[in-house]
C-alpha cells in the first residue's frame, strides 16, 4: 500500500495552493461546473513528456503536469497530482469544507490498496457494473432485477485509481476496463487523457496484446488536443517490447494519425528509428532522417532551455515567457532586477547556467556578474545542483579561481556532493597545479572498498561502517583518467604509477584503454626526471647493485597518506618497482594485449628483425616473462598503441615496433596517421640503408630496400597507398611533432 506511510508532511499552504476545495463538489459530468476551453499548444512549444522522464512514476508525474498545463481547468489535475504525491489520507484536512456527505465514501475508495479491491467494493455498492468480466464474475446479476442505472464515479477518483492503484499486470488490464467503462460518463476533455493513463499502465507491465484488442475503439475517441494526445500515445506505445504486437499497435496509431493529418513530433520520430529498421512497413508513416533533423533544428534552435543535453527542463515550464527565453533575455532580466520573473527549479537553473557558460559571446566579467546576481537573488536557498553548474561553467571557461570559490561555497552548503561537482573541483585544482589539494579532495569524498593497513588508526569494528563513514561518491574510470593525465602533464609520473597500483583495490576502479595510454606516456616522461644516482647508472647501462635498496624504500601503507606525502616533494627518480618505468609499463602492456588475446603470440614480425635476444641487453633480462591475464578491462585503442610505439622508439626498442603494428592489424585497429609517422620515424633510425644505396636505388627506379622498405610496403598493403605517410610527412613529423605531448582524450573535462 503505497500511501499508507507518507514520506513528506503536507501543510495547509500546499492545500490552498492546489485549490482542492473547489474539487470536492465535482461528482458528475453534468454538474454546474462549466467546461473550460482547452487551448491547443503552439507548434514550437510542443514536446512530449512521457518519453523523457525515466521510471514508471516519473513518467506519470510528467504526463499529469503536462495535462495540467494544457487545461485551464487545472483543479482536477492539481488534485490528482496531490493524490499521486502525498496520498488520499491528506484529504482529511478538507473535512470542514465538504458539502456532499458522499465525499467521505469516495475518499475511502481512494484509500483502497489496489484497483481490484476498489472495483470489488464499487460493484458491491452498485456504483459500477461489468458484463461478463472474467475478474468480476456475477457482477451483472446485481442489476438483473432492477432497472436502476449505476451512479457515476467522480472523474478525479477514476483517474486516481488508474494512475496510483495499479501494481500488477492484472491491475493494468482492470485499469483499461475501468477507463472504457466510465468513458461515456466522463467529460470529453478528460476522456483521452484517462485512456492514456490506462495505456501507460499497460505498457509498464507489457500488456500489449490486451491493448491491441481494444485499440480500434480507443483511436475513435475524440481529443481536444489531438496533436499532443496522439503523440503521447505513440510515445508510450514505442516503449512496448519490440514484437509483432508492438508493430501492429504502432501501425494502427500511425495510420490513424495519417488519416487525421497529425504531424509526428521529431523527438518521437527519432525514438522510432529502431522500429523503422525492424519493421519496414512503418517507414512509410515516419519522416526521413533529414526531415527529422530539419524539424528539430527549426523548432528548438532558438530556445536554450530545450537543449538536448540538460535534464527535464520543459516538464517544469510554467509561463509562456520562459518558453521563449534565451540567454540574452535571461541576462537582461537579471541585470534589470526583474529576477522575480525567473521562477526556476534546480533543473532549469542548471540548464540556464550551462547554456550561458557555453556561449562564447559572454565574457568572464559578465559571468562573474551573473554569478553575483544569482547569489543576491537566491541567497541561502541556493542548492548544490545550481552551484555545481556554475562551478562547471567557470571551469570550462578556464576561470579556475572563480570555480574554486564556488567549490568553497558548496562545501558550506547542506547536501551531498555528486560526481559532477567532485570532478569539476578536482580538475580545477589540477589546472592551478595544486595537485596535492586535488588528490586530497578526491580522496575525501571517494567511496573506498578495501581493507586498510595496520597504520590506519581510524579502523572501527565493522568494515561497512568504515566505508560508509569515509566516502559517498563512487569514482569512475573517467575521473581517475583525468586526474592521472593532469599529473602526467604536470611532471608527476611517479604519482601516476602509484595511482595505477592502488586504483583497483583502493578505489574499486578498473583501468581501460585510455588509462593504459596515460600510463605508457607517463613511463616515457619518467626518463625526463632530473637525474639521480640510480638513474645515471641506468643511463650508462651499468647494472645497479643498489636497485633493490631503492625499490624497498617504504612509504606509509595507507595509499591516501602515501600519495599525499609524495605530492609534498618533487619526484626523485624515474624508477618503478625497482626497474626503469618503461620496462614495467612494457610488461603491463604485453600482459593486457597478449593476456586478453593469446593468439597474438603466434603473430610473426612482418619484417623479421625482432627476436627476444635483440632487446635482452636493453631490458637486463634473458627473456620476456609469460603474459598473464591480469587486465581484462583494458581494450587497447589507436591512442593506446600510439603511446606504446612512442615508448618503444623513445627507449631504443625500435625492433618491436613492426610487431606492435602487426598486433594492431590482427586486432582490427585502424592506426592514426601520426602513429604510422612515429613508427616509420623511429624504425627508420635503425633499419634504413645508407644514403648512397638509397639514392642509387631511387635512381634506378627501384623501391626502398632493407627492412625499412619492407615495412613501408607492408603498411601500404594494410592501410592502402593513400594512407601511407610519405617521406616528407615523416620528416615533418620528426621536425615538429616527434616529441609532442601525448594528450588524453575521452570524457571532456
């Protein structure tokens, strides 16, 4: 029973706001209340609501509010929304204003646990009759000896039972039966909405076959706003499981809309793209992709609040003025002091701020003035969602100091920090080179699922209590990748290595192909750290007898404390786990590739120059260890192989470059142009013939000889002659981009 225990308290102001007292007298469609004129929405402001809000309850709420906006007689929908949100027991607040004694009976019916119990009582009390109904047997016998007709139900009660008292597939079919039973006794303005609510209940419980049996009669019901109602009906039915029943339902609806000359909304047409491919017979009713794109742009380009990116803005559209609001008008309203007209909820504030932040015509001073105006207007009522949108807008415009000021305000606001706010704060700290504060901020709000070390004094009796008390935000791979990339570009590859070691067991984040690319580039950058004794010995090729001593240098066992201490001092060396960083990174890459794709071990080198002995001296090992399946989540991409080839060439392992290209070809990864340039540049340093021989071959019209020429011909056979970099392109890459910064790409920060 959903409303037995209300979650929120409702007071008299809410009752007055919803104007429920004007509804308690409404019992029959022939009452003295005049039918209000329904205004048809304009073409540019139309947008369905059911398809955009997730979840069965959210979609119903969106549809109810959409109906309220489209009817001047809003009292009915206000009462239904209130019942849906708070429960019928709050109607006791209106006991003193009830004029009809039967209203207490309707409230008791509304309090029934489900629609089946409510219908049983209504049938027994002779308010309803069903003929040959399988779930209500013998109900028609109540009227067999009497000529009396059953009394009609209040419209709000019928809508309430259909909307809020359905919890099983059987209840869903009863909801449609009740709607059809009361159709003739309901005002015309509420007939089609009532059927839509019942159809939505059928869709939630996948009762498409029952809907198909009654669809012909439903489509004949007249609607005061056919464009809105039929598009809503199409949106609901598009959620049915994709089978022959759904195809038949959609075909009948589209045929009826075509007969009535009702235009299909571009949003719904886009949603039906999968149905177009699955059922070609529906394509004749749907607009083409070009038409959808044109309609979408023509209808929504001028309105910033209908951007595809923000969430649920139109479901809160309150005034016609806000429906046509753009950035310039919003700024003018705030500047002139007319901010009282901006009656926005957190979603709309977030959308408005995001749109202004992305507008390049708004300068930094205007953004600051806009933020100050919002603070003056909302004061202490500003929520974390609005402040997060403002912080993210400042960060995207490279106003990092302003973003961090907003972050300080967020920390003083009551509420929980979400992933978007944490990401914006961490990236803003990194942009100002405050890596220690960035890590401590991320660590303070991160959810950690691990067993801490013995040196952690805050370990309680239960692990669950410790985890719950330490963090709330579950980190994802994107935020860890962004932080590692900032550390790498900031000259802290040693911290990147430490994060790689602890990201799985400490934060529960698994690496992906982008993480692997950042790690490989960090290993390349590690050789650029200021020389130390061990690094100098390694660069001279002298075996370092003290390697194990440095490898055993101990840090605190708790990763948070260890990384914070590392960020307090500059990097000491480019070693990782007692070896050069590129050696460890190479082993990890080989484990990720050969461990996940074992058949690649049998792929031969395309030019025949790679042998394990060619690199044994360079790596101080006799042979490569057998690959292990340790990184199942790493799926290499073109950027990953580019970083690996760059690492090989940087550390004089050019003999492995052709083999890496052979792995890419076998895995079906298309190489980037710069990847081929880097491979040819580094491999040509050790495999090109002397210039005298090359000029002689070119003079005779022969192709390049040696392994370099073989590799070029092999690449041309792979990607084609047109995609093969020319010698001029390789030379230009060597001059300008040979040592370029490896940029991370992925989710935009």
